[in-house]
C-alpha cells in the first residue's frame, strides 16, 4: 500500500501506466483511469469512478460490498470460456457495446485534440499499423541493449569470468621466452585461450532463453517476427562481445608474452572476437532447438567439447580420423581461429635451439638454414600442417563468418517455421 501511494504521488508529475491483477478496493480506487481488455479487445477505457455506472447501463450492476476489480475481472474473464457459452456471449456484448459507445467518440476527439491536428485520421481505438521488421528490430535492439547492460548474468558475469581466465592464463603462461622450450606452451596458450573462451559461452544460455520466452509471447500477440528478433539479438551482442574480447586480450596478451607488435595484437583480438561471436551464435541455435535450460546447457557444453577435439590441436589433422575430419573439422570455427592465431604468432618469430657442449645445437623442429641455432616459426606451422602465409587468413575469416551466418540462419528458419 505504501508503494502504491508513492506511485500515486509520482503520478502528479508524470504519467504512470500499471498492469495490475485483482488489487484491493483501496488500491483500485487510487487509479484515475481504468482500461479493461479481453481477447485483445477493449471493454472499457475511462475514469475509474465512471466504470460502475457504465456497466450498470449495460445491465451489469456492481453488487454492494464487492471489490470492483474482482467484479470486472469475473465479468470479462474468458480463461475457461467456450466459443458459444454465456461468458463468450457476455464478453462479445461488452466489446461491441464499447466500440459504439459515446465514450469512444469522446476519446477519439480527445486524442485528436491532443495531437493538435498532426494526424489525418484517428482510426478505431486500439488499432494501428503493425511495425515493419526494421522498425520492430530497432525497438527490440533498444530494449535488449538496456536489458543486456543491466543483466548481470548475460554479460557482466561473463566479463568477470573472462577477466579471471585472462589473469589465470597470464600468470600460468607468464612471460614465455624465445627459447624452443616455449614453443609448445605458446601453442597451448593459443588453443586454451580460444577454446575455453568459446566454452564459457554456456553462461549466455539462461539470458537468451529469457529473451526467447519473451519473443514467443510477443509473437503470439503479433508484435514481432523472427527476423526482427534474430537481427536485434545479433547486433546487440556485438559491442558486449567486443568489450569482453578486448578485456581478455589486454590482460592476457602481454602477460603471456605474445608478439609485441600492434598489428599482431589487433589480429589476435579480431580472431578472439570472431570466436566469441560464433560461440554465441551456436548458443542461440542450440537454445532455439532445445529451449530448456538444462538440455541447452548440456548440448552447448557437448558441442564445445566436440569442436575442441576436432580443431587440430589435440589430434593433428594429418592423423585425425577421416569421419571427424571431413564431417566436423571443416565446419569447426575453433579450428580456423586456432590456425589464424598460430599464423599470427609464429609466422614472424624464431626460437633459439638448445646449445650443446660441443658448440652444436639440438632443435625440436627443423632449424632455419639461414640462421643456425634457431627454429623459424614457419617450421612450427609446417609441422602442424598450417598454411604459413598470413594472406591465407582471409579465407579462414570468411569461413568463420559463414559459420556464424549459418548458425543464425538456422535459428531464424526454426523460429520462422513456428516449430520452435
């Protein structure tokens, strides 16, 4: 009651619209105006005090000592109504009576006057042109952006998780050097960083399922379609994912000791950003197919484990089982991210071989003929069957983008078909 009075006091300065279910009589009487809806049709809209006389004129008298809110709710409630029963007939009578009542004409005139002539036509109260996909997408983007900014689980908690991962990796793989003994730790850091960043996308499942549930309700009311929902969901996530990728890269990149080069830094960041965008697109698709929290969480975790196994790190592609290689490896976005990060790190670097007492060198990879006692980074890439040319990264970028678009299109098709 105290909160209601606080809102009432605020209403002296601003307009307050409240959806309320069965309030007490004292709370109900605090509202200036009342809007009653049934089956999407208006039953009454006007001063709260005038509702009782209006319904009495229709033959529905408010009994003495009865809560008006309960009376009106029972009058127009169709939850258990059948198409041809007395309840449906009563609601039809009320909605038709309202559409032709003098109050509607007064309301239209009031709306027209308040618009000061800036409208050419005031149509039937409650009717309006439905927004197009672009307009709906823009409205959804604004709403989802505000929600994502406030939602601790959607991105705030993930940012903390990724920051913790960056500190963990940066201190475990702390300042790796230029000796050949650091080659494998560098490779492990590249794989672990990209793969685990992708794996932690499971934290987005509950937030997306919440948005999906709201979408289904709004779609049932004809307010929004799958195109607007998928487009807005895709675009809203991009700045947050870029912020997460940037935070991780700023902390982990220099602690680990990756190439101290501006171009290399931003290429690393770009690959990590694409990795997160693809992971989130996969979460969206899985959650659309399995809109149950536990199932979506389990399937997402399984999918990430699959991508890790066939990415080419745990088992090199040269010896990977043909089934897993040709069915899954080439559609594994983590594989292209891993290869791109490997080229970015190793193409322009060399590593010192182990010096032996007799003055010779023992090298883990084929030594560089032009620089005895060193291993060229390209030798490491050739061993891992990775194309050593940085220009080859552009097709990989294209493949990852195609996978992202594919995930989003599949989610859109499922939503459009109405089956999910």
